[in-house]
């Protein structure tokens, strides 16, 4: 399962994201319809958000990724501008839609104030 923790600031604004795990991709014994789609969708949304923040905004951030473990972390290092905020909110919206459509055992989203 992909575990997603959306980081929010004291004003409840999305300011980062932590992810770990996989949706079961490549697990021959547990193959279920949708797992490869979920993994690909989450990866595409997440990497597109990070690349878009870097390319289209001036908001600084820190990001780390471990492909094998499925760990990804992204966090703004200063207050996000309007464009970066929109991109982060769009990512969270997309992930929530995936969770609503496929749910467990593929993806679980929670929030953490930082």
C-alpha cells in the first residue's frame, strides 16, 4: 500500500508530502486489478508536481526520492507562492480522487500538522 502523509502548516495549508510503499506493483502473488494503475498514477502526479514547482515557480523546496523503497518526500522550505500552492493542492486533490476510486489496499492518505 502507498502511505501518503500530507503535511500542513498551522494555517492548514498544504506545505509538503511524504510517501512510502508501493501499490503492490510487481508482486505476482498479490496481483489485483488496479495496482499498477495506482502506482503509475501516484508517481506521475507526484513527479509532475515537483517538476512543475521547480520549473514554473520561485518557491524553494527540498525533495528526496528512493525508488526501490517507494519513499518520496517534498516540502517547501519557505512560504509557497500562489503557483506552488496551486500545484500542491492539485496533487493532493488528485491523490484523494485515486484514494476514493481505489481505496485500500492501494493507497491511504492522512494529514499531519508540522
